[in-house]
C-alpha cells in the first residue's frame, strides 16, 4: 500500500514538473504596435503586427509592417530561441535572426545582413502578459548609431 502511494505521488509530481516545463511561452500570440508608447527610429520602418506561433519544435515569427517609405513589408522567421542565426524570409534590411532566451519573459535578438550584424536588442513581455517592449541598438549603412523602442499590446 505504501509503495503504491509513493508510486502515485511520484507520478503526480512528474506530471506537474512536465507541465511546468511546457508552460505557455508568454511571447506566443499576436502583438500590435502601440505607436503612442513607442519611440521609432528616424528614417526607419516599423513593424505593426508581430505573431509568434509554435511550429513543431520551433517558433515561427511572422511580421507585418511598413518600410521607411511607407511601403508594406512582410517577413517570416522559423527557428529556435537558442542564440543561433536562422534565415529570415521577407523584404527587410536583414536576412537572418537569432533569438536567445534570457529568462521566462525576455529574449535577446540579433539581426544580420549577409553575415554582418545590423542591430541587436531585447524583447521583454510584461509580467501581466498584456504588452511587450522591444529595445534595439545598431549602426546604419552610413556608420551612424541608432536606437529605438517599440511597445506592442497583445491582440
């Protein structure tokens, strides 16, 4: 009887631990740009909608926005949050992206164009899960440094 109780307890604890490991990623879902709270970079475009979905053992990030001239942009990235660069498909100024997990709600992001870093930053989902903030720093093609902040609300 005691062995059965111990086995049942061990099994229950195993399921609880597994559930905690697979808890919902707070980045998943659709995020809409909150322009009033954002600080755009002059002369650069903006991402208006960002959607994170699970795709087997990877994450898919689909981005809609506009470039510096107001023309629509679209990109799709599929990869892991493991710090390695994965290719990006779309019409942006970079063609590969790496996400690295900092903690449950925060990822570092780095972008490259043909192997040369374009910008890096940090993405943090608020504790309540209702917003996320992206801060970036980089150097443009003319060697001028830039920084910016985009705030998104959960759709």
